[in-house]
C-alpha cells in the first residue's frame, strides 16, 4: 500500500513537471520579441496594451512629481489631452503642471476613472484602448474628439514609438519638428510647432 501511494505521488509530480514545462515554454514563446525598453515608449503585437506599462517604468505622472518635468512621456500624455480638447496645443510643453493635472482629472472623469489628476496605470490602459493600428502595421492613431487625434509611428522592428503630430478638435495641428525617432520616458526631445 505504501509503495502504491509513492508511485501515484511520483506520477502526479511528473505530470505537474511536464505541464509546468509546457506552460513555461508557452510563456516564453508568447513573450515580446526583444527586451522591453525602460527608456522610451514602445510596444509589440496588439497596440491596445502599449501604454499601460509606463506607470511601472516611470511611476505616476503628476503635478510636482520628480519624473513629470521635461519629458517626452508627459508630452505624449498632454498630446492625448489636447486631441480630446482638454488642453490647448500651445499648452503641450512636457511639464506636468496644474493645468495638466486639471485636464487629466476631467479626462479621467469622462472616461469613468477616478479623477485623481494623476496619470497611473489605469489611465494609460484606458488611453491605449483607443489606439488604432494602421493597415501598414506601423502607423498608430489615437482618435481624439471631433477632428482631433495623435498620429504616432511604431517601428515594426523594435517597437519604438515616434510622435508625428497632434490635432485638436477644431483641426489645428502641431507637428514634431525635432526629428527625434523616440518618445523618451525620462528625457525631453520632442518639440511641437504649429504645422504650416
């Protein structure tokens, strides 16, 4: 009897190892190609989950937070707010101040989130739910209110994002004049200017 219990236990243990090994291999097979960046905005596969890891990488964006001044990540967030009509295009400056906090709280409230005025994981996740991938596989569009929107480009090889331009609900557009190919999380390189 004792020997039989040991054989059953060994069989169950071996089955668990096989299943665990298969699950581990499946996890590796479905992992993102390459290493996820912590220096710039990137994503792979479905675009609707590309922004929601920024809170883990950069922390919460907020008025007075150390990580929320002079960064492309704040510029990206302000671009989303401007395309939806919560900020003016001329208020996109990469600095998360009181106006950005107020606009964020209003955006959150209108999107059924707790209106904290801080950009957390839930806020990024809600924003990236609106992203649309172009037929070419690299153009990404955030549809704002009315004529508003944010045109982005995601590199098909390494997944890095570039901010191309921002249009407000009235149709005015600011374009990225920096020529930079990344949206940096902790640095500021994007310079938006009125499009001709």
